C-alpha cells in the first residue's frame, strides 16, 4: 500500500501518487478510473488520448482564468467512447484540479443526460476517487442525477435539449449528441434545437471570455448543430471519420489512419467487417454518422 523512498526517508502512499499523476493528466485519469464504469478490457486507440489532451488544454486555461482560444466541435462516429470521455470522465476530473468548476451537460433527451450524469457521480462517489481526492465532498442537500454539487461550489447540471437553463451558469458547457436520428428527419426539430442552443444554452457561461462550450456528435444532417457552430468565430473543429477521407480535421491526423489503423480510425471498435455491416443500412446513414459527411457522394436521399 505504500511506496518507500528510502533515500529521502519519505513514504508516499500509493493513492497519493495516483492522485498526483491523475491531476496532471486527464488521459491518465481516464485510464485509472475506467474500470469503475466499464468492466470490459479497454482498447486505448490513439483518438482517446488525443481527445483527452485537447480537453485538458482547454481546461488548463480555465484553471488559470485565461481567455479561451476557441470553443470546440468534435465529430466522431458512434461507439468510440466519446460520451465516456466528454460527459462522464471530464467533469469528474475537472474537480480534481478545480473543485469550484461548474459544468452543464446537455443531450438530445433528458433520460440520456441524466444517465451520463449518474455515471459521472458514480465515479466521484467511488472509493478510489474519494481516497485520491478527499477534498471533493458532495453536498447531501444537493445530490441528484439532475444536479449534484460539492462543498466548494462546483456542480454538474444535466439537461435535455429544450429544457430550462435559467439561473444556471457554467465554466464548461458540453453538448453531447444534441440531436438523434429522429430529430434529423425533421427540419422543424432541427431548427428548434439550433435555436435553443443559440438563444439559451450559449448564454449559460460564467464568463463569456473564459468559459468554454464543447459540441461532440456524429453528423446527422447538413443543418445540424455542427453547421451552426462552424459558422461562429473562434471554433476548433476536430473531425474523425471512421475511414480515411478528406473530412479528417485537422489534416495532420491523417497520419494516424495511415500508420496505425490501415485507413481506419479505430480498427478494433470499427473494423472493416463492422463498417461493411453498417454500410448495408443505407448510404445516407453511413455517410452521416460514420463518414461525418451528411451529403454522400453522388447524392443521397433522406
């Protein structure tokens, strides 16, 4: 249980070393706390570390109370652990460095938003987390799936699209799959979602200059929230299609598809066989969700 450093005469308990490493690295935190939620053996594809590092770079500026450089848009296929990273692990890690951090997590359905919130809370309530980060203490009088808060003033608030956000302000606002397949077939629902994001959620920042907004989703329509965000200034766009294509952004990430994946983003989760099966479900479906291109080559009907 302890690591003895005999040269200095100091004994460092193992959990203190783990805590120190995890505070310094969000990716290390994800690796260390993965098994609390997911019993299956993890597959550490390159994109997981890359996204963790991107999130940490944004968070470090918040910790230093520095003006943000950009808001972030991430387009990735389903089944690539995006929600585990963005909506479950990230808010739990933020409190290890900044317990007062306020976080809003929004998804297309309230049920999904609450499920992600509950998983995040499970990590924070785990024996390992409490041992490593005893300074993070949840308040007994504000401990629900919708909103849980710690004694330092930090909170995580979960909401479905078109829900009430009046009175809520956050240092980090994450939109995780703000539309689903059904919403993407209705222009009225798309417009309603985009309007809610633009007119309500975008204004829920503690500081317009420091607080960040992150959108993570697979593409579903030409006029989905990704298009809404990309029209704004100061946006960093990370696009990771399932197969190598011109849609990869930033372009230098092509090297990972070439060197590691055999032209695939994730050759384990999204192997050639898996993708071939997904292609059988329809051209528009695959082009949108897996190729991150809602306008398939040759034209695709809805």
